[in-house]
């Protein structure tokens, strides 16, 4: 009994001696029974609740502890949206949208943030700036931009992949309009006061106009009357827009008095002083063009028309795309394997007098199953590709469909979300197809 009491006393004396000599780690958190709130942990070295516990940090006002990362994060920016102030970001210390973010500067009224320079610069009210189609106003410079760059005079901003933009040649280059219509640089179509006239309509003034003269803004598409009482020779037909006798009807070439009309297709004016060969035969033109008897050059529109570009070592010869409202020179292409220049895509135009496929900038972004009024309006982004405006005719809209190779049949079309098969495009070269839902 006495021996056991002595052992207990000895052990207690030894533990007390070790404690007095600093042999054990001191834990103030346990000694004082300190409890911390939230994600904070008590630091045993000083008994302070910290983010990260031992060796951690004290979160300043407006910050909270992230228990996973053991770091202090700001709660000031949790509900702050800086999208209404372009170029700025939230300052974590005060929750204010600033140019340069944390530590930056809040822009005063009349100024906007230039994120590259991290400076507030005088703002431009882009609501007062009218930009050409597909271009956007830069709030810093006030200039219209196409994908970050400025298009030169005579260029058009074309749609591209991932909502990108590319400057391409003017859509009105090589376009010849009929009657009083003018080419719209936003889509390359000849219009009368903003409207596309249909076959048989002329861009004319109202009945009250003095001698038929008026401002372009007063003109409207009206049934053409220029052919009243007029008779055309040979195979030509009177165009009610301008009263001229044309080979193949409205949109066709105008033959000289010493030429004859060969209906083709395509319709051509043959013969004439400069278009007669040495052997007495007539010069034949390709690509939908017709010979101009005044200079012997094959032109889109024939006499007085436009000469399309000839073939080069790297580029094919341009073809003539004609309809009753205009003629234009375009680069030909194959819709199954297009090789058009950057910013342009391959479209098949069934509304042309001689249907053909050619390279052009998309004038809209109508997706599959959407109604379309022009051959170049059907365009899908991400990935960027041209679509076919099926059933399009002058005065008649079509439906956007994907292009395909007829030989591929169902394998040439996507089958999700609905099954489709490849169908031959009417009036197109063999194997040019579109995806038709089954």
C-alpha cells in the first residue's frame, strides 16, 4: 500500500517537472477552450481564430475565409456586375467597378475604360454612330470596326467562324443594276429605295412626279410600262423595266441591230461587226457572258455590260450571274468542295437566269429551316459554312438547307435531331445536293 502511493507520487512529480522544464507543446486553444466561428480555425500558438489555423491570416473587413483554399476571399464583388461598364472589373476591397480592377480608378461620367492602357478616356456615344452591316462601333475611338480592324473604302465586313468578322471586297464590285435601281453595299443587290423589285417591276416615280423625275427616296417598285405597244424582233423580249429588247428576256443581253439572239442556254447575242470571226462564224462566249459588238469583248450583259475577270494561274475565270434586276461577275466554285477566298463562301443561286454556284460574302446568318429571300442569306456559324436557299426564285422565297454530295445520300447529312437524305438541287450540276428532312 505504501509502495503504491510512493509510485504515484513519483510519477506526478516527474510529469510536473517535465511540464515546468518546457518538455510539452503549449496549446492555448485547448487550455482556454477557444471555439472559432465559421470556417476559421484557432491558432494554438496564440489562440487567435484565423483562416488556415496555425500560421494562418486574419481576414480583413469584407473578406471571408475559404476553408478549402485556406485563403481570404472578398465578398464585396459577389453581386457586382461590371458588364455595363466595358473594360472595367470589380475592386475586391470596395466592390466598385474600376478601370484596372483592384487598385484601379472608377471612370467619371463622360469617360470609358481603355482596358489595354488601364486608363479612363473620353467616351463616344455609339448610339449616334451608324456603322455598315456587321461592323460595330468602338466606344473609345468612335470608329466602326470589323473584327477589330477597319475596312477600307470599297470593302464589306463579312461574317466568319466563331462570330468573327473579315473585310472583303465590296459586294457591289462588278454589279450592274437595271433601270433606276442602285446597288446596296450591305448585300450586293440592286434595290429601289431599299426594296428589291420583282420581275416585271420598274423603280419609278409616282404618277404626280414632274416628267417622271423625282428623288431616289420617292421611288417605288411599280409594274413596268415601258413595253406598252413595243414589238421586239427575232428571239428577243421586251424588258418592262427599261423598254429594251433583250435576248432571253429581262436580265438577258441587249443585241445590236446587226446581231441575232441565240437563246442558248445561256442566251447570247451573236454576230455583229466586232463579234464576227474571220471565217464568218460568230464569237461564242462562256460563263453566261455575251459578245459586245462594239469591241468584241465577252461581257456580262453583252453590249455595254461588264467584262468579267479572265482566268489566271491560280484563279478560274469569273462567270456572269444575271437576273431581271442585275448582272454581276462572280468567281465560280463547287458547293461540295468550296475553295473561296477568306470571308467568302460557295452558294448555288437558282434565281439566276443561268443558275450557277459562286463565291460571295454571306449577307445574313439564316440557319437551317429558315426562310430566305436571297441566295447568300443562308449561312451557319460555328463552324462557318454556307447553306442552300432551296426553292428560291425571283418573287419567291426559299428554305435554308445544308449542302451535300448526292452520292453520299444519308451519309452526307447529319441525322440529328432529325433524319435527312441528300437530294439533287434542281437546275444544279449533277451531284450538287441539299439535305432534305425525311
